């Protein structure tokens, strides 16, 4: 029996980064060479799983926003071949300052967007306290 490897959707979820802004344009420009779909997410998506959002599925069930900080959640890029670092460098060169960043993992794709943002916010706060 052949092992079935599940391919993660190639996308970038953007929280608190609106279409038409310079930061959104920087992410779009950096995403193009990697075939990443840029998907803005909002409060309406907080109770939807990250995996569903990456697949373009939305379940309208608004929640309470855990953070006002912009966030970028990346799916489908690999770090071992340099794609992830090159993408992040492209975003940085484009001038986007995005304090919260994460890769979708097998564990986090089953989390709701709200839960992942809460975790990212707590990690960010903890790292700021250690500076």
C-alpha cells in the first residue's frame, strides 16, 4: 500500500492586513513566485479552523478578536529548501512589518483561527518581556 502524503494548500492568511494597503501588496508580490494564494481573514473567521481557511472554506461564526496586531499564517511552503526564508525576505523587502507570523502545522491546522491568534499573541508578549 502506498503512503498518501497530504499536500497542504499553498496560501497565506492575513489578519488585520487589509487589501489595498502597502503591507498586503508586499505579501501578494512575495507570494506570487511560490503560487501562494493570499486570503484576508476577519472576525467572521475566528471560529473556523485554520485548515478550512487555507482551503478557502469559511464558516461564518464571528468570535472575539484576541489581538489587534497584524498576523501572517503561511501554509504550503517548506523551510528545508529555502522557500520559507526567501518568501519572508521578500515580504520584509516589500516593507511589510508583520509582528505575528506562523507556519501551519499538522497540529495547528485543526485549531480555530482565534485559538492560533491567541497563542501567537501570548508568544509575542512573552518574547517582548524577555528583550
